[in-house]
């Protein structure tokens, strides 16, 4: 990335689940996280969550479930906004997800 830019998928996947959930639920960053980025992060995090759920270590399923719901809800909100169905901030749909 260029100076002052960041990769949204990397910022969602590399940060802690708590930080990612806060980023998804925020209304300040409207339009920064595209629907494609949210879907890609959802698929990646879902595959990791399913693959690692059988390990005998504490993983914190509650925050991971909130993150998956937020990613899915945000992607639906961005898709609806892109095709013109709604004009609200997609962070609202992340909370509903």
C-alpha cells in the first residue's frame, strides 16, 4: 500500500477480534470497507474459525461469532447501498448481522 493507505482485509484479519468488531460497528468509516472486502474477510475468518474450533485451547467463540455476524451484516449493507436500496451507513447492518 502507498503511504497513508491500508488494506481493509488485512486490518480486519490481523487485528484482534475486539478491534475488528469495533471497526465494523463504526459509522465513521462509511465507504472504507467495501462489500468485496467484507465478504473476503468473512470467508477467510469463517474457514479459520471452523478449522480451529476443534483445538483443545480456549478460543473465545463469542467474539468470533460477533465478528462473523458483523462481517456478513456489513457486506449486506454495502451491497444494498451500492445498488441503491438504502442510504444508511453499513455499520448499522453490521450490528444487525
